[in-house]
């Protein structure tokens, strides 16, 4: 190999050996490798073979080409540093294929493997004359980035049962939920020390270099108690050579961030599952340099890192130095049960029947089939449109249920919450957004702890009865629903900052809430200002109710006797299925169907898109506020599209049809009527379920009623939408 060698071309082992043989013949201290590998001459041949294998792997994987490009960036003669950091990406599986012994070092002795790659990189720099400013191997700081590990139990760290004891310092993979994190701060990546004895050779040059290693504290890298290895005189730090912030090169990022990760099953304690004796303990992750800000609170990740014991006398904390971070989503079977498959075949003659029967029978362990069907359909649509780690822009379907009997509705929502991809039951006395605390690892910054809304990322946050919340909490909720962001304020004096700061985080979950229409705390309105069709919101402020996408009125006509019978049968035969629907369509069947429906990728048909556009334009024109801005914003159009897509997924289809858009329009129009009053599009209170469903004849009657409402929607669009001919045809 010579200075003009082009990496990427497969070279023979003889060329690699020439590099290392040349380094031994020169006899220079700057070229001679040092360390525990050379304590005996018998290891020289083995080490040479390992270096050849390392160079061969770098050449085959493209790492050598990237290494040369990094050297070009760092070779600016105007910038002189004591330590030069190089990030080497390593795939252990490919390393094992190249050389089994090298793969064993990478997987089981990361410090030894890092030292090997450090020596290889230094020899490559000197042989190819890449960076003239590097004189010693100590100036090369190599960081191995392991992207993945073998899929074997020995390499997986289960946060549910891992022991906090002395464990081997080798890479391990873990999966969990980020529940807290700190702000990004600086740390010392490397420092240069000089001997205070002027006649000592170590008083100049780069003989004493300290770099950060996994598990090391700041004092382990930089302190005043180091002594010279040659003359035992005290060492002093060359402050001009410290690698800490303000470095223009991209390779010299010196940021760090701490993240608290916990087992994903821990959220079950905050959901609707019964309490148990299990306790979960979080683990601290250290993210450094390019990994900072790669994790968000409330999301799931798969992390590859090295366990480390951080010594801060008299305490020893157990943490993990992260090597790679990737989003993670648990795999669910999502297989539709045979009962629902049979129902799908039977109801295939109509695009509305499958979801109608599903919603009518849903929640039979809590309420009798056929009751609150509109609310149950809205809850199912909201459950379908929530998914963890959604890459695209997430869709939200917030549901506010208004009823004079909130106990039954709360039980129905609690039952539905257990079917969400992630469900969190928020208590009125708890924190909804985030809390701050001082970091216990001595980073000198604040630790941000996730509240219920962040823990419910990609799922549902059940708020319960809004009458139990204080006024300030309701104002915060209204702001979150309007902006989908939450701000966290950092007081400068408390956390040692120069100025007060505020960070904003996105809220990516749907909210369910209850409103008691029978409460005494009613909003006061003048008799002449009541809009026809509007409903008294009871304990819910009108401005807060407007921020919910779906507002559903739960009527109690003819429900008292069925609920009484249901309660008595539960008391007489607890735990037994009360209805044939409970035996035919179990809770697990609904869980599997929702898991499968969430994974469907749907597209909007032109006919459905035109109907949604036309209805939105007509409603926007009619429901205009007194001010210059319209009452319905663009978010309402996204709500219509999201509901149509959710109904399509719930129907186990992949193309949104006009019938899906009809259901979305009817539900949204009913919600707008409760908020602002009736419009020219007058629909019955239970437009989606105009009749009881008990046989095929009733399903046929419902189809006829929805067809009539479909025609009514088309007339509404043709009469009030600007350019109606662009939305509907002549017929």
C-alpha cells in the first residue's frame, strides 16, 4: 500500500502486512505501538494478524474510505488539536465473517477492540500521510459505533429483570421507553497534559493524553492529581488543547445528554390493568456527541451500549454508554380472528355494516350491546388512528363524551383504553405534561420527567371527568389541544444557567375526556344568545369543548332498564359472559383486529376527497365567525380526512371510499351542531345509528337511511360550496 492507494479495492493480506512491518522497522517512538498487547514478543504475530483483519474489514465495509474523508476535514493546517476523534461504524456480524477472533474482541472486549482500531487508524494516518499534525498514537481517539448485535439472548439486556451487579463491560442491546432526559450539556472529550519538570521529555509533545472512556466521569478525564509516567512529577493541563465546545469541525462534537429508560411494560401500571406487586426501575443512558437529541420523551427505542459503573464517592451508579439508537416498535400478531373474518364475509354487501355490528357489540362486558353505539364507534376510530413511533405526521382523534351519568361512560372508556397501542390513565392530581428535578448525576442541569401526555405518545391519554380538574389545568389542556405542543420553563438561578430558557415539545397522543351535563357548574349565557341545536356543555368550558375534534352526546333514553339488568347480572354471575356477543367476539378478538387495522396503509380515493373538500368548503362558508378569520381552520379538514381513513381501516380496507367520507361527515356535523348549533345540513341526533341493530332487516334500514343522508350531503355541497361542480357530478 502506498500514499496513493484507493480504498474500496480489495487488497491482499501481503499489502496490509507491509504497512505494519514498515512501522516496526522505522523504530520511532511515534510509530511504535504501545500498550498491554506488547508485553511479550509471542503476541506480536497474533496482533499483526488482528490488525490485518481490522484493515481488511474497514476496506470491505467502506470504513476506510470514510476514515480518509474525515482525515481530509481534520487536516486543516490552521486548526491544531491535541486529540482527533474518529467514529468507526462496526457491524459485528460482518466482522465475524472477516475474522472470528476480531469479532470476539468487538463483542466481548470492547476496550481491547477500540485499542486495536486506534492503532490501525494511527498507522493508516502515518502511512498514507493523511494528517501531518498527528505525532503520536495517543492523539487518535477512536470510538466504535456498534449498530446492532447478534439476535441471541446473551446480548439482550432485559430491563424487566436485569441485576444491578458487576457485569462484564461488553456491548448489550436493550429496548425500552424514554421517560426522562436532561438538556444537552458539554463534557471534556480529550485533554493534553505536560510535565512540570522542564528537563523531562514529557514537558513537550503529546505523551500524556486523556480521553473519555465509557463509564468515566469528568474528574476521571480532567483533574490536577496526575503524575508523569517517566519522572513522577506532577502534570499540568494545557488548557488550549482541551477538546470542549466551540470546535468548528463536525467530528469534534462534545455534547452529552442523559436519558432515563424503562421497560415498556411499565406503562401497564399507569393504564387500566389491575395493580400487581411488580416494580420497575429505570436505567440511565449517556448519549454523547452525534447521539444527542436522537431520543424523544415518551417514545420506544432499541439501544446498543456498554454497561458501566460510574463512581462518585461514596455512591456507585449503574449506567449505559449508548453506541447506537434506533426507533423501536413492538411487533404484534395482528391476525384477525375467524369470527370477525366470518362477519366481514357476511356483511360484505354493504360498506357500513361491518363497522356497525362491530361498534354495536363492542364493550359488552361493560354495557349491553346496542347502547352508546355512536360513542363506541368514535372510540374505535380513535384507537385505530393511534400508533407508536409513527413516521408520518400523526393523526389525532380527541373524543369528548357528554353525559349526565359519567360513571358508565368512564367504565366504557376505561375498557377501551386497554385496547390502545399505549393507554395512560391520567389522574387529576398528577402532572399531565412534564416536571423538572435536579439531575442526580451531577451534570449541572435539569432533568425533564414525562407526564401522562408524554407517556401516552402514540396512544391514548384518558383524562376522565373534566369537572375534577382545576381551572389552571383546564387552561393548560386547552392550549395543548390547540397547539399540540407543551413548553417547559427552566429557571436560570435554580439550575445554574445564565438566562431563563424555555423548551417546546410536541404532544403526539389523542385525549379522551368526560363532561357531566348534569353538573351544577353551567356556563351562563343570555337567553337570546342560545343557538338553535347547540347543547349545554355542563362542567366543560365552551372554549375547551371546541378544541376537541369529536364531541358526542350520550343520550339515556331507554337505557336505564338495560343498564340495571346488566348490573344485576354482573353481580349474580361475576366474570361470566352476559351476552352472546361476549362469547362470539371477545376482547382479545377486538385487540387483534385493532392491531391489524393500525398497520394498514390506506389511500384516499378521488371521490371521497372531493366530498370532504366540498363539505369543508360549504361548512366553512356557513359557519363563519364575526371576525375576519373563519371558524373552521385547516385542522378541521385534516380531522375529516383522518376520520374517513380510520373508518376505512376499521372496515379492513385500504382505499377510502365515499361511504367512509359519509360517516366522517355525519360524525363531524353532529359534533359541530353540539358546539355551535345547527346549520343548513340538518341531521338527526343519532345520524350514524338511526335505528336499533338487532337483525339483518335493521341493518338494511340503516343502509337506506345513510343513503338518504348521503344525498342530503351532496345537496348541501351543491347549494353552499363555492364551485360545487368541482366537487360533485350532475347526478
